[in-house]
RNA sequence: GCCCGACUAGCUCAGUCGGUAGAGCGUGGGACUUUUAAUCCUAAGGCCGCGGGUUCGAGCCCCGCGUUGGGUG
């Protein structure tokens, strides 16, 4: 069975796969013999699922976390195989899938979602994707009822409208024998301020905040003309994109008086602000407290 | 199923699981996690926020300049991450951390004071340099000295609370005799080198490294090919994310490769055993060299590692789960060399500190039928100071953290005749997302046209002999 | 009937390489000669069909409707 925590060599009945029909046309499917999908594009490519492809193709039930934020959060929470981590809310499960990939096979994700429907869908997804053994998902309003975990997790991730209300309970859930980490994900600076205040009051240290955006770049060859007095009045070659390779008819040398050069620029549809990422450390308890 | 707490919503899940049992490979026997061991490499964070990296060898004295000195034996067995004060006699005691030290009074009214009547005058401080030096010589604690300095500052009470906090912070950075030993991990080391000696790690910033790790789908049980010119930064980060499971083969150009950062990670032997390295000329020997290598004994002193020959055979078996390149050489040449040994539907990720060094590679990979989803990436990364009523960006690091080319390797299909523009049926299953309409792959076809038998992709790859089991299916043939 | 796209400039278009701030026509200005005008040069013109619902207080979100193109009955 294909899963997000292990590659398989071949496609099998019942596997989740990602149907590729172009960069903006990725679609998750379950392979079932005897069934068809239509396609009017000549060919498709079936890809092995990865958390990154899942993030690009999953059904949105909420706004989701994307790869840039997911990546830096994972690093700064110091996650690796064996880590135990709590997450709230589960949302559409974009980050959850990536978390499970990183902490498997010896770690565990405790994920909490207060919306009943979304919690159920996420849970069903984990099971369908063969990830249930790595994740415990609960429908629970953690701001009101807390996480219900004690001295258990290495890291906590809060993606909540009022994260400051969950700080005390998150602290309780974090283990106390080693330094642990917390991240809060909030779009607005006022949320950050209140969260930082709560973190400080609860004894978190090393509070830092970041923003991280992904910039994707286009590369294309353009033909540009050269300024030349002798030719200044003659018709100029058109400035036009020229693409190399794949045997296209555009694969022609530059006309006299012009030169082909690579033009690199950021894609204009790049996402803007996502959220502020607030990180904090909870130091291990002093030894006196350890003794009891 | 899971041995973890069950997902019943109502009852509080109270779980206390012993720490050691899930991390057998990371925690050496008879040692608690997060405890400093003899032989560990550690990072010491000083009050000035300067950092020093060193190895804790027993029975040694560590000199921290004006911040004091201590015996390594006093640190062994103590927890990481905790600030320690060097008290008289060189003993280390856990330093108290109070929020007010760093924050100032959060609720203070900023308007209750200002600098209108404060003048820059050294005479505001009544203590002389000699008197302060004497205090230090008498082994007064940092806190005592700071208190003395504040009480000797004639204008201190005129300052705003925020200004006082900043003043105190400066004094703490100068006079406190303490340090925090930080456990070394990939994120910490990346940050350390990026700030201290970025050339060593080829200007690789933590956010780009993080993106590299997810893009390459690095995880336990990965089987990866790596070309690493970052002093081992990339390899160390990859090994950390694999947790001792799987396999990493590092190919390098010189006869031996500097992977110092891997050593600094304090990996257990089990993790180090998943790493093998091999020079390019042993992995890809010229025909005339072949006999020479075959004749000569493997000269590696560490016989627990596979021989070059075994590693070479391993590489040529192909089917790797990914390729990661962070090279100062032409990245294109490295990708051409190693990509053939990567399985299809697997990531290829290439790092370089300069975007423009990757543009030709990006163009040619986009033009190639062997890759899809080819992307040229940089990041915009900005840290902020967050203090009550004093939140602001600390610096702008956009555009200087390196760039990545990320792609997915696929099996190139046969060239499509131009007549094949019509709809084709692909023998795969239906959607899992019944409710989703946008770009739905299509509805079950009704016609009885064609056989639904799944097509095994044929590998028309230019890369012969990589032995991959074909995963992505390219169904380019007509059914009509 | 069902399915899949596309709706931004006065009009019409824009590709499975991660090509939707890119163009063409038309329009204005200039040069030129072949002057009921042609050719060349150049300039101006862009915020995305309508409505609703949802996501955290960031949409690569969803639904409906309209217009339009294609496919299939």
C-alpha cells in the first residue's frame, strides 16, 4: 500500500496516487481496477503521493498551510523521527500529513480539531492513507477543554484564532525532562502580541517570530536587440520569448543584431503574507522539581 | 493499531510514556535524553549572544574570556538548554530566568518618561572604570555588579521602562558570568554557520535547508543519493530527519570529503552506519581504471563500512528515493551524473547559493521529458523582535539564503504523434473526492471503448540500467 | 441532457516545458512614398463575468447563475 511514510515500487489496487495533468492540475485518486477516468490532454502521469503533492492537491476544508511555512516550522520545532507532537487545529490536514512523514515510524502526532465534520474527515483521511497508527485525532475545543495531555510531547503547534487561550494547556502537554518547543501560527500581529504575553507569563523563553514566504521564479529565454547606430533606422527583430528544447519551431538562433539571454523573475502569482510564526522554548524543569 | 491514547473525545487523555522507549537509536543506553555527555559537541551561547562551539572533553578547562571559565566535568551530566552561572570557585549553578529581565514592565505607560532631559554624558555613571574592574576582580557576581552600576547611574530613574530594560540587557550582556549549552542539531548548526561563517555552508540559510528537506521528501527509510559541498550540513540534516533508518550515499569529487558537520551532530553509531561515502572516480571508474581498482585492495581503514566496490554496485543498482545536490561545481554536471540512479516519481533537489547558477539547469530540466514540476525557488525570510509594544523586524534576509531547483523525475514517454490530441481514456480509478468539482479528473466513462487494463509504463528513459520499477505511468497510447 | 474549459484592454485571443501584466486587431502620434492609402517606427489602453457561502482576524477554497468554446449523447 502506498503511503506518505514509505515509497512502494509499483502501483497497487487501492493505492492513493496523484494524477498529474499539468502543473496546475494535480488530482488525488484511488486506483481501482475496472474504473476509468476521462482525460482530454493526451497523457497523464501517475505520481507516488508525497506530503508536498498532497498539499497541492488536497480538498480544502479550511485555508491550509503551504510548504514554505510547513518546512521552517518543522525545522524550528526540531522535529525528526521519534518526535511526539501536538497540533491544533487539524484543519484540512495539510501540515498533519507532512508532520507524520517526518516523525514516523517511531513518533506520534496528537491532532485536535473543534469542528466535528472536519475532525471526522481528517480522521477518515488518516485511515484511508494508512497513517492512523501515527496519529491520534480528536474532536476537541482545546481553548475551552485543553489538550488533556501531560508531560508527553516534544513540540506543540498552535493554529488557532486565540492561541493564547491554549498556551497553559500546551505547557502541560509538553514534557518537562528536556527542552521542548512551541510554535504559534497567526495571521495578525495583534494575535502575536497576546500570544507572546501568554508565553512569557507561562515561563517560555527564547521567544522569536518569523515570516517566511516562498518565491517561485520563471526562467525564459528572450531575444533582445543590440543598439547599433548603423541599424537604428532599420526594422528591428521583434522582442519575443524563445524556448529551447523539445524540438519546438522556436528553437532558432538569434537574428543578427540581437542576442538571446535568460530572463529570470519571480512569478507574479506568488502568495503574499501567510502568517507570523512565533516560536518559544520551554526549558526542562529544575532538578528539585524533577526529584518528586 | 496505535498504542497511543485512543481518540475518544470526552475523557482527558493523560499519558505518561517513558521517554526513552520510542527513540532507541538516538538515546545511548543508560543516558537520559537532553543530558550533556562526555565527548559531545556543544554550542555555548554567551551573554553577549556570541556563540562558541566546542567538544566537551573531560578534565579540561573552558575559557570564556570575561565571562569566566569552568571545568568541563562540571557540565557533564547536566541538562542542555539551561543557562548556567559560573559562581565563585568555578561551580556551575542553574541561572534563574525571569521574564522581566528581558521584557521590562509590560504595562508601563510609555509616556511617563522620555529622554528630553537626559544628556549623553559619561559623568552620569559615577562608578569609575577602575572601580568596576575591582568589583570584577573581587569575584562579585554579575548581578551584583549590574545592581551597583544602576544605582550609580544618576539619570537611570528618568528613563522609560523600555529604555531601562534595554540598558539592563546591555549590562547583562557585558557582566553576567553565565552561558547556555545548546544541544547541536541541524537547525542550530545551520544558523550558527550562516551567521558566523556562511562560506563554509555555502550561504545556506535554515529556511532554504528546511525547504530542501521537505522537497526531497526526506524521512525514515529513505534511500538517498547526495552530493554535498556544504561541509556536511546537508548530509547532517538529512541523517537527522532519517532517524537512523534508511540509507545515504554521499558521492564526492575529491578523494575524501569534509563532512565535519555530521561529526558535530553527536549521532549514535547506528545513524552513522547508514551513511557511506565514495569518490566519483570510484563510483564511476573509467574502463582503464577498472582493472586497477579491482586489483587493489580496498584501503579503507574502517571496515564496518561497505567497500567502494560494494558502494559502487549499490549506486549502479539504482532506484534511489531522491537526489540532493549542493555543489560548487556545475550543478548540471552533477545532476546528469547521478540522476539516472534515481527511481521515477522521486524528487531531485539542487541547491546553490546564487539563483543565476541554477537557471540553466532549471531551463534544461524543464525542457527535458525526464522531469516534471520543475521549480526554481528562493525564500523571503524575516525575523522579528517580539516584545510588548516593541515588535519590529530585526533584519531583512530576503534573497541571500540560497536557491533551489526542485523537480520530480519521471519516465519519458514515447513522442506523441501530433494527431493524438483527442481525448484518451486512462485506465486508472475514480476520484476520492466526490464532492469536489473543480478540475475533477472526469467521470466514469460510459463507453465500452478499449480495455481498462492498466498499462505498465514503458521506460524509454535515456538512463539505461537503473533498474527502476516503474511507478509513474505514462499512458500515451491511443485507445480508439 | 450530461461532462470539461474559458470569462480582465474598445474587440478577439493566449500552448500539459510550472507561459495570463503576454499579445494581435483596432485607435492616436511620427517617418517614409506608392497618398480614397500602404509600409515601417512609436505611444496609449489591464486590477480579472455576476451572486452567495465558507477559511482565523492570509485564499492556489466551495456552490449557484450568466456568457462563451469544446466534448459526448
